[in-house]
C-alpha cells in the first residue's frame, strides 16, 4: 500500500515539483538499489535525482518506467555531464540520457557543474532552452552555480534557471547564495542535506569533521518534536524554502526522512540551526572543480 505523497511546490514556470526528492548517488545498481527505489516509491517519493556519473541513470529510468505509477505523477531529474557543455554536445548528451532512461521527456535537466575553466555553460544553457521549448524538458536547472556564474548566465539567457542544486545543510548554509536564488525565482535543491555520506567521496579536513546528524542542537530540537536530528536537518531545509534530496539505502530511514510534514520549526529554532554554519564544504568547490569525467 502506498503512503501519502510528498507535497508539491510550484517552480517559477508553473511546473509542480515534489518539495523533497530522493537522491540515488551511491546506491549502485545491486539489490540495495532496487530495495531503496521500491521503498522510496512506497513511501510517497516521486522526485528522483540521478546523473550519468552515479552510474544508475538507466536503472532509475527502468524502475520508474515499470513501477506502475503514471509518468505524469513522477518527477525525474538527471544532469549534463561536465564534458558536454558545447552546444551540440549538450543536445547529444540529453538525447543519450533520454535513451538511457527509456523516457521521452525529463522533468528536470541540470548543468551538473559550471566548469568555469571551459567557459561553455552559456552555450550549454542555450541548448537546454531549445530542448525546453521543444517540450522535451519541463524545467531546466543548474547545479553548483555560484552567484557570479548565475550573473554571467543571466547576461545571455532567455530563461532563468528554474532550480539550482547546491551543497547545503546546517553546516554549510550558503545563505547569501540561497537568498540570491530565491530573489531570482530559482528554487534551491540541497545536496548533502544530511551532511553527506559517512565516508565523503573527496578529501576533507579530518580535524573539521563532525557528523551533522549527531549535532547536539539538532538532537535537542528533535526531542521537542520527537524527531531525529536527520529529520530536523530536512525540516530546516523545507522551512527555508529549500528542497532536500536525501539518499538512504535503508527502508526505515527512507520512511523516517519523509516523516517531516507534520511539524515545522519556529523562527528561533531556525536561527539556532543557522548559527551552526561553519562553511563546511565536503564536496568539490564549484569555482575550481574541473573533472571532465564527472557528469
Ligand atoms: N548536484 C550535485 O553535484 C550533487 C552532488 C552530490 C550529491 N548529489 C545528490 O544529493 C543526494 C544526497 O546526497 P548524499 O547521499 O551524498 O548525502 P546525504 O543525503 O546528505 O546523506 C546520505 C547519508 O546519510 C545516511 N542517512 C540517510 N538518512 C538517514 C537518517 N534518517 N538518519 C541517519 N543517517 C541517514 C545515509 O546512510 P544510509 O544509506 O545507510 O541510510 C548516507 O550515509 C545524492 O544521492 C545525489 O542525488 C548531488
């Protein structure tokens, strides 16, 4: 039996997007992946965030195509590989994504990283606008774009991005960037909403390491609502008009992560959580990240 759906918000172009998604990075393609996808669907997740780099884009498409849920009730997102920012390459990469997933349109397609050293993201965007106008993508977005990347995009774009997917959580609040996005009608989606994997994929300063989901302030606030620190971190995002995309391989935690719509945090609690920020970045710095293999 299916649980209640995660509620929708409306993007700046009027398209409905579930306020929270399910991240599939690190789930692989083995039995754990299929169990997690089944559990996410059963628990009312309808927004799925993948990328070619996660090496399960095709499997995500296959599960969603065959799960029995009408296509229009799903919100399927994937991303443009870093090596494909040239105009024709973007068109080809998008076509490859559709074929790989077995879909005839996407709900959200994003430029994965700005790759400023290539200087091609304006070109990629022009191709994405074409695909959007052709009805092949319902919303177009960017990911890891900082304010200066967005300002440069605004110089040439016809359509402002509908979303910007950023590393963001109570230890990395990136408040000025979130405000800038919101002022420009860009919905922020936050990756590493729970502080990221237990073993981060990229080097990070070990002396800086504190697991977000063990934070004492989150634990304390959680006690008031009978929620876990993870649920408080997700609710902090929701109450800041940010859309988290938590990943879990564990059906119990997949369920727990969606049980955040029966309470909201007070302005004082939100301020206390904001104060936890220490600009801790676990993922790559979008200003310098230049990995052409990643997409
Ligand atoms: N656009 C980008 O550049 C970019 C970059 C990175 C990630 N992403 C997206 O963001 C998604 C989320 O990122 P992420 O998976 O790396 O980090 P995350 O969602 O912040 O954290 C996932 C970790 O938290 C654990 N977890 C999940 N729910 C929990 C709970 N309720 N209590 C305690 N632990 C919990 C998971 O373990 P279990 O699995 O064992 O539950 C896993 O170790 C990715 O899957 C991907 O879709 C995007």
